[in-house]
């Protein structure tokens, strides 16, 4: 089915991976990428598709109502895949303002544009879909057992997760109030190529290669479910094409790991691929425990049985396969890492934190 897809935040980590997949796997789709190019957006991540005939890039803010409405009107957009969000938990604690603006007001702006430009309930084109990409962090924290399901009550614990929970509720309200054909996905922690180095895995890889300390919050025992980004993007395509409007779908990788386990595995893989540190010590020696983050959720775990049962999606990559592929990609693309570590990102962290701490954020 032909679609004209507005991808918000397409220069970010998951968004850029999604655009690569969509252009390769769906020849009938036309993709418009709207991205503000904040510190976490990088055009280099999409260099290889910049001249693709089915792709166009627009630099702009999802809170800019005039711009957003002009894109709907000018391009005949019938599908929205909404990735654009402030997503780093640490930054939401020190400066929540932008999280409220982007994650809530930006989502509202997109919903209003879709409501204005798509036909009413009775005359709606069946292609129209508004997919809001969210996080498992809206559910709060689990104990040692149990899983998040689509019926788990929301219990956000940080300004970031609270802003995403708010936007989830807003999206759902537009289905019940206006009949807008919305879909929500709540994913577990993504990893893979093009991930910005404030997140755990690329941060650890970069520090490992430079022989820098690997600071871990608390005892390193916080548990996350890890999802390879390619699997996530394939799930999103499936939800766009086959999901039922008004429904939420949890997307997980079935890979529960403590942060300490993840960092140790990364250290071992880098040692195996490039050799130990110049001192001869293994990179595990770089691990340093630091005071825990405020409101740090202890455990997340996704029950992804609904998307399997209803849409036939399950992850294709094991954690071992995904991690091998991820480490190999970063080793082969050190120039990409160096370019994103330059400039605004580096200056921001020097100003805000003085150092970069490995965290388990999505």
C-alpha cells in the first residue's frame, strides 16, 4: 500500500534506523523526515539515503504548528511515525522544561495537524495512521518478578517518563474523542547502530576504546530488557500496516540484563576484538561504581505476547547476535562516533555534569 510517511526525529537513533529500513523494505512508501537537529540529531546517520528519490528532509520543530500543518497540506501525509522526543533521563532531572515542551506540546501539535487534515471518522482513508513511539518507562519500576503488559497502570518516576506518559494519554484521548486512527508502541531499551553516546552501550564502547573509566550507577544491578533496534523498526512497520487503531503494543527483546552484565559483556567483546588495554589489563578494570541516580527504576521487563499473538511479530536477533553486530558497527564507524562527540554534546556535558555517566536509559 502506498503511504506518505512523516517521520519525526528521523535523524535520531531509532528514527534513522527506521528510515533506512523503510526505504529498503517498502518501495511504495515516501518518507518525509522532520527533525530539529538538536544535539542528538545527526544528518550523517542518513548520508547514504540523502539522495533517495522517496526521501526528503525538513529541518524544523514539531512544536511549530504552521510548519507541521504545511507539511500535512503540501505532502498529503497519511501516516505519522512519531519518534521525536527528549529522551535522556539524567537531563530530564536537571532540566525538565524541554521535555515538557517537546514531548507533550510537540505531540499535541502533531495530533492537531492530523485531526485537521485527515477526513472525519466516517470518511477516513483507511491508510491514515498516527503511530506514537513511547517507552516502557511509563510503567514505573518492577520488583524481581513480573512483566509490563499493555494493561499495566502507568507509574512514571522521572520527568522524562512522566512527559512520555502524558503524551501517551493525549494520543489515546484523540482516538476516543475524535476517532483519530492512533497506535501506541511502548518499547524496551534499544541498542544498535547510530545511537547517541549519552546512552549506556555506545558510551561504554567509546570509553572502552579510549581507556576511560566506566562509571555505573549504584551497584549496577538495575535490570533492563534489551531490544536490537532493527527488531524494533521491523515491529513498527508491522504495527503501522496491521495494528488496530486505538491499540497499544509492547515491544520487547526478551533479553533481561543488569547494567553490570551489559558493561562486562561489552568490555569482554572489545578486548576480544582489539586486544586489552595498553597496560595489559582487561577493560573490566575500568568499571567504577558511582552514587545512584535520583529515582532510578530498579527493573523493567516487557511482556510482548500481544504483538506476537495479534500481529505475528517476535524479535529475530538474540542479545549475543545484536551485541556482536553493534560492537562491529561502532568499531567500523569510529569517525561517526567522533563527529557526534564533538561540539554541542561535549560542551553540554562538560557544563552540566563534568563527566558522562553510563546509565540504563532507553
